[in-house]
């Protein structure tokens, strides 16, 4: 029997065990029987039946997509937050907690991205892995977050190669029988990540020296800007309850004016109203909606992480080079 089934049975037995030792023994026996019969009925050594696959739960859609590339058809991967959701200040629902309690592994980004996560997993008997472990962390340089890690490490595809390695390791511990599959999937995906990293850098390298500023709502592009040699400017550091103060907006306006920045951007999960103010005060164009903290729905512009990087690089290049067709006011 695969390890995760043992584990699930053990957790179920503990959950069921309310009062007496006799009840606990009976519950354990029932669960063991159930598990044995599941294994016997499954009959498929490769574990391809959906109900038998271990369930991996990620905190947001970007991680879910990367995880699916590593898992292939061996694991069921789901995201707690849906496409378009705000991830930093998300509030987990009782349904999320029920879902998490039944999962076999939970993946989080770490670096303070999921402010709600510690409380969320407290008391859950489910292993979790922090997929950003081992990346070279950049610090936030402004506002009250100064010196704290910038959580958006996935905006560098080379960092996501490290995420991929961490997932290969976590999945192999969860389901050792398929370790070779996870390794092969991970290697193939890392090659794709390298490809998209090279494309992104080549695309942004063509921008003239005086148009190399990336002005966004949230300071979520530090890693991408570092990789592509852009200067990053933002209205607020990290999405939070209080953002876009008059001082923060004035600071962005002054920078855009002083540097004659041709286009500015905002992200899909936040209101772009503050950036519209910058546009109104400076004459810069609104360059369009960037994706960072969430993928789009399957039929939207960025259903996968690789699409997200390609989309953002193309939008930034076109808008800053003045060839954008994005109309002011249009939000994709
Ligand atoms: Zn963010």
C-alpha cells in the first residue's frame, strides 16, 4: 500500500477516535479494513484511479500550475485560492480547512507571502513544504516592509527551477514509487523554464536605456526587474489593507515625470485606480494589466505560469517601446 494511504488511514483513525479506547480500536480497525479494501479494489499498480491519487494542495494558482507540471498524472493538484484571488491577505474559509485536512501534502510559497498560512495549518496533521526554500531572497527596500523578504520570487523563472526541485523532493517523499517520474517531469519543466527566462531577457534587453523603468502598483517585480536589468518603481511595496497612500502616489508621479516614463502598469488582482491617478497626472500611458499573484482562468490570457512570464514580458516591452495597442481604460 502506498505510504499516503497508510497516512490517511492513520489520520482518519485519529479523527474518528473520540472517547473510549474500545471506540478508538474499532475506528482504527474500520479504517484499516476500508483502506485494505480500497487497495484491493483499486487493482491498478500504477495508482491511476483518481480517488487513489495523493492530493497536493497549493496556496495559489501559480504554484498549482508548476506542481501539475512536476506531478504529471500521478498526483491530484489543487489550489486553495481561485484564479484572480488576492493571495496576501486571503482569509481561509471553513471549506478550505476541511479540504486541507484531507490533503496529503500542502505547498506554500513562504517568504511571508501567505500571511494567513501559519494559522491555517496550525492543528492540521498534514505535511507541508515551502517551495521557495533555497532561492536567493531579495529584500523590500521601502515602506514599513523595508528589509523584509520580497515574497514574489516566482517572478524569476530561474527561481522556479528551485521551486521545481523542491516539489520533486516533496512529491518523491509522498509517493516514492513515482520518484523517477517526478524527476523526469521536473527536468523537462526546468528546461522550459530556462527557455522562457531566456526569451524574457532577450525581449526586454531590446529596450532603450531611457525606457528601462518598470512602474507598477505592487512592488512585485523585483526579481523580474533584476533578471531583465530594469529599474523597478512601485506605488506600494506589498498588497495589504492599507495601500496607495497620497504620499506613495505622489512619489510615483514624481518619478514618472522626472524620468519621462512612457507607460505604467498595474496587476490583475488589485484595483488600478491609483495607477490611473498617476496616468492622469503625468501623461504616461496605461501600459496594461500584468499578472503576478494569480493566473487567469483557463480561457484567459495566462492560464499557465509560462504564459504569465511571456505575457508580462511582451506587454512591458511593447508598452515601454511605444508599440502597445493597449487602450487606456482597458483592463484585461
Ligand atoms: Zn503580490
